[in-house]
């Protein structure tokens, strides 16, 4: 495995993919900032260095494979991504469960875990349910559960279920997926200040590839990370609409910290839960402010709100209301699939966890005051 050094990672990716065309050079700056943060701030142990090195080489190699397909089939670029529906909202607000429910609708196209991790060769309708990458992805999920045992049960996961589209943004190395496994303050600050448009342009490039031979093309996509880069998303997808999930931040942030601690603990030498708490509070305060400002600037009609408790109490009713507001048809088939998924998922998931906020230096009253702009705006 190559060292965490840009030149070595690039060389390893070129060897793995058998290609050297990365397309536009926008990926390099993010990779350089990320590698610097990993080596100077990440406090990675030996396993952490190996995991990140393999991950970065994987993203680079995937980008090479995507560019190979575009070079061989330039007609892919003629595909159109029309009015995608994006799920956003703070993490731990029921957004993942809602994403799985909407992905049950056969008229929608979600980003499935198996194709998000390995988009090449692009999927085909004839084999999309038997593709060998499904089994490989399932094995990868099982390995993840073995490596990160505290993560098991925190989120629904499935090789054929929906995956957060921040994985596609990682192909341009402008993605929160990396700081989810280590505390990387300089990289996070760069994400909040850099131009995120290249990441969304590459995001769109991958969607075109995925729908080229495998419709439908009514995309449902999801990631809380979009809150922080909503302007760049809008620049690339000006006809996008948004489903925003909501929950009391006092319940959200301790759960977010517990999730990230579960992912990072096996990879770092000395975790700092207090620093993690400060980091998450700062990040999501800024992200929410950006999206509230975006909404209040004459774009409210593009947003549809869903409460955490609404989904948890009666998910089918919550989805039905959402479809009515969207002006979409919720068919009997989709409803039955959603109900079946919810019943199975409820029986399979572990009991809800209630992390101790003080572990991360968080206080419910302080959070209530700090996030009053959000709670008051949405009546939470």
C-alpha cells in the first residue's frame, strides 16, 4: 500500500486502473489539502493510514475508469439530468430512513451502494439486479461492520439500498466523507471556503454514466453535506428540488458525534471527543445558516420539509404527504414496498442509542440557544 503522499497515491491508482487520464485537473487541490490534513492533523494509527491510502487510491482509480468510459463513449455526455430531488437536513434526522423509503419507489432512480462504490462498467438494466458488484458490496458492508463494531445498527445499510451521493463528490476530493473518519479541521475549513462547483460537476458526470444504460432518470439523491454547499449545488442543478428533514439539534449533535467516533476510533491513536463536539457544532451551525439563507432568498418553493418524529411515528403517512406536496403519484406498488422495508428494517435494527452529550462537551440548553435561528425558523 502506498504511503500517504500524493505522488505515490496517484502512481498506485494509475497502475490499478491501467490509465492516466483523470479528466479535468480539479481533483488535485482537494487531494493535496486532504493528504496534508491526514498527515499533520489526523493522528492516524497504522490501520488508519492503510485504510485512507486504500480509499484514496480507490477514488483516483475510479475517476480514471470513468474518464476511460467517457473517452470511449462520448455520447454519455449527451445524457440529461432533469430536476433531481435532493434529500438534505442534518445527520441523524431520519434522512437515511426516508431515503430508503423513497428508493423503494420503482419510478425513481437512487444511487445504490454497489454502483456508488464501483460505477464502472456502467450498470445495465438487464443485469442491474444480478450484477456481481452487489455481492462484492455486501461483503464490503460486512467487513465495515467487523472493522467498526460500534457503527453496527446506527444506520440502515444495504448493497442494493441508497447511498449518500457525497461519495461521488469524493471523486473530486471535495467531500465530507473523508472528515467523517478522522478529525481534519484544516480540510473541513477548506471545504467550507473552496469552490464546490467542480465536485457537483463531477457528481453530474457520474450520474450521466449511471443512467446511460440503466433508467429511470428521475433521480433521488441524498446527503446532509449539501447543506454547506447549497449554492454550488444550485449552480450545477438549477432545477433541483429539496427534501429537508428536521429534528432538535440537542438530540442530533450528540448522535452525530457518536456516529463519527464509532467510525474514527479504530483509525486514530488518540481520539478527542471534546474537539469532535466543537467541530460538529461549528460545522452544522454554518451549514444550516447557509441553507436557511438560500431558502430565504426566494427559493422556498423548491423545499419540502419532513419532521423526524413524523417519519418515526407513521412513515407511510409522512411519505404520502411529501408526495402530495411534490405533486408526485404514490402508487400502491411503491407504498407496499415502503411498508415492507419499514417493517423489516424496524425488526432488524438494534435498539436506539442515547449518547451522553457531555462526553462531547455538548449541553442541550447551549445548543438550543446557539441554534435558535434554526429551531425558530422551522418550529422545532
